[in-house]
C-alpha cells in the first residue's frame, strides 16, 4: 500500500515538474523573429487619436524604403529600447513556477511597437534602425546600462546613426506632430516631457523618449550604471546634460495633453515596477554619479546577437555584470531588512526630483 502511494506521489510530482518545465521553456524561450512577426500582424488594429494604425507598417511605404541620407537632412536615427521581456522576480522556487505566465507582456509590447513606429516614422520620412537591448542576466533591471550597451553597439556597427531615441517600449507616440526628426536646435529633444507624458509630470522629468545626438551621448559618458531596479537613472542623466551645457528642447505646438499624446501600454497590475531599495542603494543613487557610465560599462553581448526582427530592427541579448562590492543592490535577495542609513549630501550632488505639487498640498494640509 505504502509503495503504491509513494509511486503515485512520484508520478504526480514528475508530471508537475514536466508541466512546469514545459511552460517555463515555452514562454520564456528566446524571442524568435517569427513569434514577433506573428504578433505584429495580429496587433495592427490600434486606434489611437491622431494616427492611422490600420497598416502593419511592413508593407510598401514603410520607413525602410526611405533611401538613407535622402530625407531628414541626411541624418539617421537609431532607436535604442532598454528591454527585458520578463519582469523582475526575486529568485525563489515560487517565482520560478509563476514566472512563465508573466513573461509574454513585454514581447507583446515590442510586437506592437515595431510595426507602429515603422509607419509613424515613414510618415515623417525619418530613416531609422531599432535596437532592442534585452537584459538576459538574473540581476535587477538596469535601464541605463542597457542603453549604454545599445549605444556601444550602434557606435561600432551602425555608425551612420548620428542621433538616438532612448525609447521606452511601452510608450507609443499618438500625435503625428511629435517629430522624430533630427533635433534642429542641436541639443537633446525630450519628446515625452511633463504635461505630455501620460504618467509623470514633475518639472525635470526626462524619461520616456529622449532624442539625443550620438556625439552628445558620448560627451556626457552615457548614463550611470548604478541604477538597478526602477528609477533615478533619467534624473541623473539630466544632471550630465546640464553640466555639459546642452539645452534640452521640447516638442512645440502639441495640444493633445497628457491623455492623448501618447499611448502607455503599461499595466501596473500585470507588471509591477521594481521599486525595491536595499543595502545603501537609497543613499548612493540619489547622488550625481561622477564615476560610472559608457566608459565603465561591463557587459557581454550574446554570440548570436544582433538577432534580426525585421529589416531594420534587431535584438541585442546583453548580460550585464555587477560589482557586488560597489552596487550590491543589483540583487536584493538576502539583503538585510533595514537599509543602510543616509549620509549627508552636498546640495549640488543631489539628483532627486522635486515634486512641487506634493509640497504645496502638504503645506495646505498643515
Ligand atoms: N522595461 C522592460 N522590462 C522590464 C522593466 C522595464 O523592458 O521588466 C523597459 C521597457 O522599455 C519600459 C521601460 O523599461 O518601457 C521603463 O520601465 P517601466 O515602463 O516599467 O517604467 P515607467 O517609466 O513606465 O514607470
Ligand atoms: Mn511604462
């Protein structure tokens, strides 16, 4: 009797293991171009104000047909998308079991992004390539380091790109007057500034979509590598731009406001942002970083990268390296429950954004 129960238990356990392994590999398989193309065509019927979404963008008239150098004053755009198709999960057995079910979202976002932008940029006659920089290691997401890695690849392999769009995958321009053309004023152009970005509206917000000349990105040594998890890398980047005396411009004459200028495909219910803070992360990442950047990035590009997604879109599989003695918060598992205390900070070194509305509200309440 006992042997039979044991055998039954063993059979159930093996079945469960097999099932989980199958689900895990099926959903977290490497993005194949065919799966993306399929998803692209099935997602071509969006209906965002101001833009016709009906075509999937890969047909005739797509931006890939624009002869390079002929339009946009001879400038070429490289779109760099920091990306990880699975959200961050702490490495536990439970998360290993549930992870496969959460990993499809970003892939869907990407599958929408590519055809949509192809059409959008074709309409603006902007020649471009897309580089999706996919983080493949088990560390926390690092948006800025992925952008650095993307830039290094572009500089080497696509040098005709003289300006970049640092672009969130889940933010689609919905107003056709948002121009992706070379920033005529020379300095960076923030396409999703406060007032237009659907979610963030503090005065010095610089995230979402930023156009910047490749030479300027290099001039400021790219972005900090210290920000693992969500936030602050764009606030730090703003300080680099200010200190280099570059003037940031914003789109002009856009009256569609916060709700209709972009489409933010981000659902916090399905994919929570990684707000964790551990070790001395809070103390260090609120400071201007004068040490790390493009020149100090440590990463490995997979041997089969770049993988082609479309004629002018590629995935770079990137494994970031973390120096645990410098940024232990790249992995919060096993971290002490209490964070290290905050040390005093010189006023000029503080990069934390200010939220004037909140302050005012607080004062009123007092
Ligand atoms: N991202 C990703 N996978 C993740 C987390 C972030 O691909 O697990 C990329 C994606 O391009 C996304 C961007 O980083 O649009 C910014 O992250 P998120 O949308 O979570 O932050 P938000 O700025 O909307 O709060
Ligand atoms: Mn988002």
